[in-house]
């Protein structure tokens, strides 16, 4: 209506609205400079968020990957009064519960395998026989290289060294004679062909040192003949005499370690061979997640649960390797983070120096009209803080995508978005941008309007 001012035109502009208008206008007039500052902040935020997200996920993922290479904790019985006891079923379960409680995981998520060692004679030479739960050992030792398959009832898994010494292959029939402690002390007929074999085998049947107790196993000298029967069809245990059984070789294991010197059979088959059951275990192997605790705490908890009857031994090769890799990655994160922050500071500072130089006349005019240095500094700081926040948001999104790609390609797992880390990333990026602009803004707030106007 003529003569009537519009509602918008008639409303006086508030200080806040004036400030926002000036802020947006200054940014839009120098879009290229603002984009440079924004990109500097975005690159810094993307790098920092990606590295931080990966480093936070690495301990758990690395521990899970290292656990694929077998046990990192070995539990053996404590000898008392020159006797060599075995771990009872209750003690073994108590040790697993203690490890689960200390690491904050469920009991069924602790990978563990129990081993009962006996001595058998194959082709007149003694060997170490391990009674196992096949499913537990298979789940724990995913790194084992097998030719053939894992054994079931009436079958055995033999180590590569045993197979070569006894001329065994997958499908062969092997006759095993159980050697009790009495037989080992009285029967010395085979020692001439394998010096020290029986003695070593006897100590191996109750040996608890080394990884998984796989040490002290019998010698393999003097192996003659072959037990390769080439049996076909369904395997079955046949007992020709007390303590004697025929098994079929289901597979040959090759680890390059002490496992290659051992014969593995199901616990039920070992019970039938020895004529005893529930004899306990010589070794309990466990793979525990130590990302939220230390191995020393787990060892103390397990030994405490055993009431002085158990000794827990960390596998140093796995635990120390896990720790070294995580420490190296964390160190790399801090080094790269420091470099990225430094580059972000330089990029934003350079951009703000150029912006202040281009707006020097505008700043001088505003100060001549009564604007204070504080208000000018507030405008610049607000502008760079907004640019830093926008760059932080964009960079965080890009960094999350990179972190997901890294986790999928390296660990074959997904990465959950970490909101607290994202907020810290955005706030830190904005703070870095404001810090970087301190020197240019300080010079802008001290511009002498008389000198600027005289130049004009």
C-alpha cells in the first residue's frame, strides 16, 4: 500500500542480526579464501578422526586377530612333593571363569582347550599322545595347517614329524600300544634303537613346560617299518589286547612347532586305550582378550582361582607381539596427529593473513566510524570458528568413511560411528582454526585508521 512501509523494512535491525549479516557477507565476498580455510580444517578433521577411530578399534581387533594364532595363556598344575598331579575338571572350569571375569567377557567366549598326555608305542618307538576335544582345539588353533581332516572317533591327527618318522599318511592305519609308567620302567627293549626315547617319552607324558605342554616328547630315532595299512571305509577302534588300539590317520598337522611331534586323538578314544576316564588334564590352553586389562591381572586371577594348585604362564610371543603392535600404532597416531595439526594451523593462519590484508581498508574505515578493536576481532574469530566447525563436520564424515574402509579391508569388520569422538573432532578443529587466526586477527584489531585513510 502506497505510503505504508513494509513490515520487514519497518523493523529496526538488531545488533545480532547486523553482526550475522556482516559475517555472511564477508564470507561470501571472499568465497575462495573461505573455501581454502574450510578445506584446511576439513583435511585435518578427516585425518584425525580416521586415525583416532582406527586406533580405538585396533586393540580389540588386533587382539582378536592375534587370538587366531593360538593360546596366549597356558595353565599347568603345580607339582607338590615330587608328584605330578593333573588339573581336575573343577579347577579347569574355575580357571576359565576367572579369566572371563577379569577380562569382562562371557565364559563361553573364552577359547580354551584341554590336553591330557599319555605315552604310546608306534613301530617300537614311544610317542606323546594327546587326548583332546576336537572342537575346542580346532576353534583355538585356527592357524594349524592340516593335510586331511580333523579326527573323529577311531581316528587320529598326527604331527608331521611323527608321520615322516613312522611312514604314515592320510588313510593309514596306526597301531598304538599304551605305555603306562610301569611299562616304561620295565620295558627297555627298544632303547637300543632309540636312545633315551622311553625316558623322554615318560617325562613328556607329564611335562608341563613350553607352549601347550608340548615339550619333553619322545625321541624319534630308530623308526623302522611302516604301519601303513591303507585301511578304507569307516574307521573304528579295535582293541587286540588291553591297552592296544588301531586308529586311522585322519590328518597330518604341520605347524613348524612342537605340535608336529604329537599324536592327537579324541578324549573318548584315549580313555578306552588307557582304561581310565576323568583322569584330568595336563595342560589347559586359553586365548583371552586383554584389550581391557593386562595379562598379569589374568594370570593372578587364574592362579588365585586354582587355590595354589595351578600355575598360569603367558605365551610371550603372542602377548608381547600384540602389545608392540598396538604401541607402535598409537605412537604413529600421535606423531601423525601432531603433523596434521601443525599443517592445519599453518593453512588456516596463512588464509586468515590474506583475508585480513584484503580487508585492511574496510577495517580502517570501520574503526574510523567508531568500531572497537574488540568487535572487529570478535567478527573475525566468529567467521573462522564457523568455517572450522563446517570443515570439522565435513572432515569427520570423510574420516569415518576412510576408517570404515580401513577396518573392512584390514580386519574384515565394520566400525560403529563414535559420536563422542565426532564431537571432539569438530570442537578441536574449530579450536585449532581459531588458534591459528590469533596472530592475523590481532594485527587487524590494531590497525590505525588514520594511516589507512591517508593511503586512500
